[in-house]
């Protein structure tokens, strides 16, 4: 993989993308190995010069070998990442001719999600495992990836200066901080769980300190229990029960922190009122100048409307991006 490593060094990549590209390269080297290659010898993979001479048929042959061992979504992800990396290699001059592997057709465009009736059957079935029940309910409402959901700490559940209940965590895949508002009911369900010294919510069913928590023994045990419970209530066509919960939530919320900030009243504090009035006063003078210096017309009306928008967005910039002193002190004390 050493010769391929510089190809993937694109700026501003998420941590999860880097890990995925390493996995893709490992699969590529594994499935491009010639059948007669000695098992005790390292296979370095096809050279960059060789890739300039092959066509789509070579890639299809490699992908068919992958399909024999790997799940279809894994192969599809491998194809997409490899195509992106080859395009980048051509862009930076690592290869002179860009190979063009064909795009994979999607087998089923429909996305499997839990129906309301299934959720109504699953939640009661989880009563024998209170932590999994809370995890299921929480996943329905915050849409976290399983690796993030089962690594949540008690300290991730906070209240901000306005009393809103939030769950705040860093995504292990992207490295970005997520802040998702939760309801009072969800807050109470989380608080009903027994506390533990390590600070994690779902200790028996997760191994947060391991290198790959979702491949740990507690995670496999948890997934096995979940599949048995789903089967007991008639839900038998779900291979990854926690990923389905993420699919349920993600289309509804894109950037919750930004949405909350945009559609929340921000009471003025400090010298903000004075600056609001100053901006309005300056804009008022310009508005009178436009009225006096231009004839009545659609263009004049548009000019006044845009000036009004300028003041509105300038005031919004102040209100939304300057936290109150009480909020700053709370964040520093945490």
C-alpha cells in the first residue's frame, strides 16, 4: 500500500474517509493478487504504469471476485472510493491516463427503514434490555451512527443557557462536533439509566476505548441480541438494525446546530441594541437618498428591499454569533 498512499492525500479529508480509503486499498491489493502468486510472498498490487494500460474489463473482473466474498454495499463503496482516488491520481499527475471503471448500477433504489408499526412492536420487546431500549429510542431521535451512539457519555447530555436539552458528541467518522436537541421525554429516558464509574451510557454493549468499537465482542453480542429480538416481533429482513435507525433520522435533519441557531430567538445583550440602531439609522439615511435621487420605479423598490435585507442580515450576524456572557461562562465551566 506504500506506493498508493500519496495518491489519497487530498486536503480536508474526514478521519472516516481516510480509514475507508485504507480499507479500499487493502481490498484492491487482495483481490488483484494473481491466482498463482505464492501465499508467503507480499503482493505489492498493480503498478501505476499498468493501470494506464487497462480498461473497464479489468476492473469488472476484480469487482466480480470481490462479489464472491463481500457484501454488495461493501463492493459498491469500494468501487466509488477507488474511482475517486484514480481521478485524483490523474489530476495530480501520478498517472497520465485515467482508467475508467464502469459505475455500478444500484440493485434496489429503495432504502429500508422501520415502519411506525415495527417501532411500536420493537420498543416493548426491548423492555428486558433497558439500555438497548434507551439506545433504540435515542437513535430514533438523534440519528447517530452506531459507533457514536454506543460511545456516548453522561457528560454529552447538557443544557444550554436557554434551557434546551442537547446531546453533544464528536463524530468518530468525520471528527465534527454534533449538537442535537432532544425532547424532555428522551432526556428522562436517558436519566433513568443506572450510572457507572467509567461515564459511558451503554458499557455492557459497547467497548468505547477499543480501536474499532463496532468490531468488539460487546458490539457483536449486542447486535446478535438485537437481531433475535427483531426476529421475535417479525422483523427479519434487517441486516444492520442500528444503521436502519440512522437512515430513519438523517433525511430529516442535516445540520441541527445551524437550524437551531437560525430559528431561535436571540434576546439582545450588552451593546447589541445600540449597534442595531446604528445600522438602522445609517441605512435609513441611504434609503432617503435613494428616494430623493431616483425616479419611482421597480428598480427603486428593489433597491429599498435589498437595503432592508442588508440591515436584517447585519443584525442577524450580531444576534446569532455573539453568545451572551452567561453562555460563555457556562461553556468555560464545563
